[in-house]
């Protein structure tokens, strides 16, 4: 026969003796005791451990997927940012060239020799 004791944390609301003090929250312990045969206790502990590891693996996979999605979003923003900067640069460069050529042609057309 195997005796097991399981502990859990309990959130308790404690009231002080002083009336003008607000209630405080504290953590307490609660436990349960069980008796079972050795095979049942081993099977239960193995089952609990497997469930815990499965839950940890699933949580890790979910975090990895979220991280990957966030990195893809950041990369997409960076790519769009680069393209947008390049378009702005070429647009301003084009405006400058157009202004320069229009001024030059105006200057050439209005010379007294021409």
C-alpha cells in the first residue's frame, strides 16, 4: 500500500482584527491524502507525468508558431518599408530631374542667341 499526499496552493482572504484595515490576500496550502496499491500509484504518476510533458510540448509548439508568425510579420513590414523608401527616393529623384530639365530648356529657349 502506498500513501500519497498532494499539495495545492489556495488563495485565502485573511481578515485582520483591526476594523479599518482592508482584507489581505495570502496563499495557503491544502493537501489531500490517498492510499492505493503500488501498481496503481505508479500508473497514476506515469499518466500525470505524460500529461504534463504533452502539455509542455504543445505550449512550446504554440509559442514557436507565434514567434514565427511575428518574425514573418516583421520581415514583411521591413520589406514593405524598403520598397516604400526606394519608391520615394526614385520619385523625388525623378521630380528633381524633371525640374532641372524644364529649367534648363526654359533657360535655353529664352537666351538672346536662340
